[in-house]
């Protein structure tokens, strides 16, 4: 749980357009740092200093590390803190003490143990794989002290909040945070480390598409502001009058609640929709569970390692460069970027993927002859990437590679399945026909408008320019299609048809590197040449990127 001090995305813009959110980011990060350094909520002056340093560095988009922060605490890059001079607001002795405590996080073995392991990666945790929504479980059992659990929950939820601020705002539910046994983490009187960020998430989560579900056996021991923000309440079977009265008081239930709750059977819940004044009883479906207790560390380790990957055999072009060469090249490019603000790029994945291509044949009708015109049937052959998520046009030159195809065995999650028929190219032909028809209709309308205008009318020239521009666009669209299939200039589109297609695969080595909130992709073809087109497509095309990442993280 090493504190990430990289600036949030577009922090300076947030400071100008949404200062409340920007100041919340500063306050939460400063509070967490001071908590790790052993300060309580009383360290307001120290928090002000840390917040000011973070604001100065983040506004300039400077990368910041814990080591650099310690230097800046000792010698701050400003002379005033608020309306007072720096030494009046916080003296050298207090700054030295703060630096000393922060230094413990870098030097002390027990403190450094907190920083070992992978930091939270919500891009990976919340990424849908093969259409399935992931469920990520964070187990606090191995943290020995209650205070340690509180600090960790604060850190984890802060990282979640920072991640949410980098996503697009939405009013629809996108993510769900489930917190079991909330008792003790958000009490009505005390201010444990986890409470501030929990309350903050409860207030702002809806704007980021985050829903929150909390479970407790002691609602009276949860801050009333949590209860008041909970629109949906569910109460299960309670056995004693005292328990029912505590729940009724904590959730402000009606007088009839006792009789209803005391009569609940197994799997029945009394529910209340607060804003609509609606209540009743519901029973969820049966859930098969052996309730064998929590997983042991050794079992979690086996689950993380997973089963041996399944293999599949595909018809593919061979890679002419070994994977270890690609791995070295990717590592060289990662190292070349260097350390920015104490942070290095991380390799999220680096492996060979087999992308699908369709080798297809087609037939068309064209007219030849100047005086005695004859209709001739022509045939051709070309190749297209067999994915609906991308459209790179046609590759007629790849048809000559067919003799090099061989049966290749690969891990199943490395093979990106394609459309194994001419349906895909037929769909694209239909799209082209509709597009060309649309252009023709627009040209016809503009021509009529042009002919109806007088020569002296100034608008006539504008209409002519529109006609010329539209005609060029139509010609370029048709040219892209015709050249990709090596078609003659004039053919009967209604008699154009695709005959048959055969799927094959081509290996590409792809790597994703990330630092802070920024990622980039590297792609090499089977000959060891960098493929910038595919790399750019992975950055710009969300559907294609999600498809590749679902295979990389499967």
C-alpha cells in the first residue's frame, strides 16, 4: 500500500473547474500520509503543509515520490502557509519531526513491509473478461491489528476514489462496492481512519456510477449519516426482542416492524425503500453454499496461480522471431523511458496473440469493349482481418502467404477468435453500398439546388464547392474498396458476390506498459517489425483494446 503521489489526471483543470473535488483529493491524500506516519486527526498544521506541497507539485503535473516529499517538507518550495509566514505557521522543529516520521516509512523494515506487493490496479480488477463482470475480494484477516485494518481500508478506498475521478461521470450503475461487517469502520462518534473516505464515497459515489452495499449486525453502531443515505434497507431474521428494537431504532422503522421482523423465516428479508415509503418482504432464490469458512492462504495461492492453461491448434503463419527477443525489446523500451518522479513503467502484459484473418475469393461482373460491349465475369482473392471490432481494409498481398500456413499449438487465451465466413466482408459491402447510395442522393439534391440558382447568386459557388467535396469523398471511399480488391473502375455492384473464405491466424507480440494513470502499447509483427498502426488502434479503439485485454488477463 505504498502511497501513490502521482498527480491525478488534469489536476490543474480540476482545481479551476471543480475546486471542491480537487481539495478533497488533497485532503484525503494528506490525511492518509499522516496516518501512516503516526499522526492523529489533531495534526492539522502538518496536514496543511502536506496538502500545500501536494497542491504545488500536482498543479505543475510533477511526479512525486515519498523521498522527494520528505525533502520538500524539510525545505518547502514556498514561503507562506495561508496568511502566515512558513516558520510562523509551522516551525522548523515541527517540520523536522514530520520529515523524521515520514522517513521511517522509507527506512523502517516493519513500515516498509506495508509497501511490498502489487498496488491496487482497478483497471485490471474491474475489467470485464469475455463478457463476465469480475468479483474482487479483499481479505483483511492477515492484518493483525484493528488500527492496521482501518489504515488499509482508508488507503484502498482512497485509491478507488482517485481511480473513479479519472473515469467519465455517469448516472448509471457501473461498479458495486460491497463492505461486509461495516461495524467499527464508520461509527457514530469516533473518527477512525476509514470513516472520512467512507463518508466521502457515500456522498459522491452516485456521480461516478458506484453503488455501495454495507452489511452489519449493529446498525445503531453505524453513523446516522450512513443510514440516512441508504435508500434501500434489508433486515434479515433476528431472534431476540432486544436485537429487533436496536435495528428498529437504528433504521427508524415503523411501529409494526417488530411483528413483521420477528415473523421472518429463513431466506426472508424485510425491505424498505426509504424515499418511496415502500416496504414489504422478499425472498431471494436458493443459493448453494456449503459455508465451509474462509479460504486459507495456501488455497488463495493456488487460485491465483490457476489451472494450467488450455491449448488449441490453429492454422497460422509462423513467427520468425522468438518470444524472448520480443521480451527483451519490450524491456529495453520500458527502461528507455526511465524513472519519472521516482516511478517506473510497469509491464501489465507482454505476450504473443494470434489475430484472425480471412482469406476469401469473390466474383464480379464488368463490361469490356468499346464498340461491341461484352459482359465478363471476373474473380479475385484478398484478405481481411476477421474482426468486427476493427477495419483496416484489405490485404491482397497476404493471399500469397497461404503456402506458409501450418498447424500451430498455442494457449487458448492467446487466440483471438474471428468471423469464420464471408459474412463479415458481406456486411462491409452492404455498408459501402448504403454509404455510396447516401452520397448519390446528397449529390442529386445538391445538383438540383445548384441548377435552380441564378449565376449571379453568391450561394451557387458554395453549393458547387459542396458538390465537388462530396464527390471526392465518394470517390475516395470507393477507391479504398476497389483498390483493396483490385477491381476494375466500373463494375455492376448488384452482381458482386463473395464466394468462400478460410480463416487463418497471424502472430503479433503485444505489450502494455503503464505508469500512474497513463498506458501505452507496443506491437511487433512476426518478422520483428514494430506495427504502429495496431498500437495506435489499441489506444484509440476501446472495443479492440477491451478484446485484447480480455485475452491478456484471462
